[in-house]
């Protein structure tokens, strides 16, 4: 494919072409020699008649024809263009691309990312669960503390008087809408048994040793809130160091940790 020649030099060729006088249709084969003869004739005629002619213009026109012909020939014989249809070549993949989305991550990289994502996801889920559990426990303790000073009454489950099982049942229902058993023995059958070192506020503490049958809500720091007996109202009491300490059986969990 030859390089397009007329687009770039169109202006030059046009100027030269316009410089050439229009040839007579009767003499289409006029050559440079005949043009020179015509110039000489014009000069002689001019000398005889005294009329002013401009042979120089004819000479320049002839030279312009010659130059334009040489330029066209030179451009036409130019070397073939190397320009051709643009071909999109896919660049060679680099080390960076090999780790990108075009070809996928290295299996080991994917494995490490999956482990990190899984670990992070578990941590986030665990944090959300702990926050929810803390909120549930806080609501239980808030309702329990509102009953401080309410009298003990056997067989009562509130809202103004309680026995031990009735008190814990009322608190969980009022705080969370959760129904648990009415008695301390029934509640003990429902809970998950845990060690005292794992106890958290909102867990239940049970006392069955020595014929006791009692339950309270753990507050933390070795204390509980309960409806202890007919001689006392709902109050905060120690788990150890008292009669309840001698009867202590264990801790039970209803709420998530």
C-alpha cells in the first residue's frame, strides 16, 4: 500500500497548477521547447512594436510545470508505507497482572485471604453476639433492681410481692418476655450448668444443699439479688459467707454469654 501523497501536498500541487496558463485545445501537445519559442517570439514582437509583454511570467509557468511533474514523480516513487490497519496486540502479562483479576489470584493467596476473611468474620459475629448478650443481661438486672424492697410472699410471682422462684420468673418475663419455670427446682432443670468462675451477671445461682430450695440472680462480685425469706424483702445478698453459702449448689445459664 502506497503512502497517500496528495493529501499532504495538495496545497503545493494546487498552487503550481494554478500558476500554469490554460493551454489552447488546438495545441494540446505543447511542450517546454515550444513554450520557449513562444517566449522568444514574444520578446522579438515586443521589441518591434514597443508593446510591453511579460515573457517572464510564461517562463515561470513553464518552470512550475516542470517542478510539479518532478515532485509528483518523486512522491509516487516513495517507499511503501509501513502504516497499516491497527492491530491490537495483547500485552505480555506482567508479574502484577498474574496476581490480578485477569487470571485470578494464586491459590495460596486465595487460601490466606479466605482464612483472614473467615477469622475476621467470626470475630465480628462474636462481637455482635457479645454485645447482644450484654444488652440482655443489663435489661434483666435493671428490672431486678427495680423490685428491691418488695416483700417476700410464698407462692407469689409479682408484681408487688415474690417468693424466690416467683421473683426470677417475673424478672425474666418483664425484661425479655421470656417464660421460665415457676419454681427453683424447675428452673434448675432448664439452665446450662456452669462453673462459678465462669458466672456472669444475669446468670442464676441455686441453693439446694441441706434441704434448701432457693434461686437468685447473680450480680457479679460474689453477690446476688433475690427474695430470701418471709422476714426479708427483695435485697442484695452475698453468695458465700452466710447460710446460703453453706447451701450453694451451682450456677446456671439461661442467657447467651
